[in-house]
C-alpha cells in the first residue's frame, strides 16, 4: 500500500483505524490541528479510555507517530493497547499553519515570530485542555520526542498548574541542556544571529516545507531506500544527530 501524498488522517484511515480531526485555538490566536485515534482496530467508541497526547519533534508533524507499519508505529500501538490517542501539530507546521488574524504569507514576519517558548506556554496547554474536555478525563499521558520534550519542560516551568493534568510523561530523546551537544550543531549555533539576519533580509522566516511540493518529492526520491544516493542522506543524518546506523530505520 502506498501512502504517498496522503494526509495523516488519510494514512490512519487506510490502515483501518478510526480517525478524527480537531482544531483548537491557542491563547495567542494560533489554530492547531489535532489528529485523534479514539480506539484501536478491535476497540469500541463506547469505552472510556486513558488519553495519550503525543507531541512531535522539530520541523515535523503528527506524521512522525504513524510513519511506520501499525505493528511498529507508536500511535497505532497505543490505540491497540487501549489508549485514546491524540497527535499534536505544533504551530507553523503543515497542519497548524493558521491564525485567527495573521496570514502565514501576507503577515509572515508576525506569524512566524515564535519559539519553543510559545509552543510550550500556549500550544501544549491548549491541546491538553481540549483533549480533556472532549474525553471527560482529568489527566493525560504525555509522550514527547526531541522538541516535544523541550516544550513539555517549558510548560511545566511556565504553566505549573498543568502538573496536575499529567498522569505520566514519557520523554524520548529529551532535550533540555545543551552543554554536551556534539557534532556540527553547537559550532553552527555561534552563527545563528547572522544567519537569522540574512534570512530576514530576504523575507525568509520559516524552515518548514510543504510535504506536497516538488522539492519534498525530490528529497524523498533522493533519500529513498535502495537509491544509490541514499547513503548521502544517511551521512547527513549522522552528521546532525550522531552516528548510530543500527538505530536508523532505513
């Protein structure tokens, strides 16, 4: 089965899972799209289930949690294990590129003027409150990957009242302190100010890619398994993330 160019809800549905699309507006006006798998293949909509909220990593989306087969992807595994699964999409990504007053193109400088701080202070709390309201639950299980862990700690710091709404948190590849970062990222950080200034001069405020545009297609083809150029992609990943070929899902 090919899932090329399908949206996350369409991919989930293609594997026979129930799926819902929800929208929640943050305190500062960003409109987030949440993807819900209310129960697993053999589940029932009538059963009350514990809520699991999954927050993705940097520059990606809810797709990260369903990008593999149902017997390997965490969102499906949790749904089949009896959880009511909610997949977040942080502000600015493909699914959450909307605002009550700002347009991401016409008002790009203002729209893209956010950091991890706003995601942790506004996005996570809004999603948690919404999921709890819909399900009638009092607490959630939180799962974060990379950036998803950083914004969790920000939320716990800036919005401590949300501690009582978290039953447990599973933080994958957690990022809090950067003192021990290796590879090219730490040296490159020294140039972040000048790079940001140059990009702003050219009117570039976002690094997010549209998964349906031609450039994304070209990258996918260039990096696809079995392609002679794929090792170059692996080398780039190792350069940024560290060398660990055993854990790279090819």
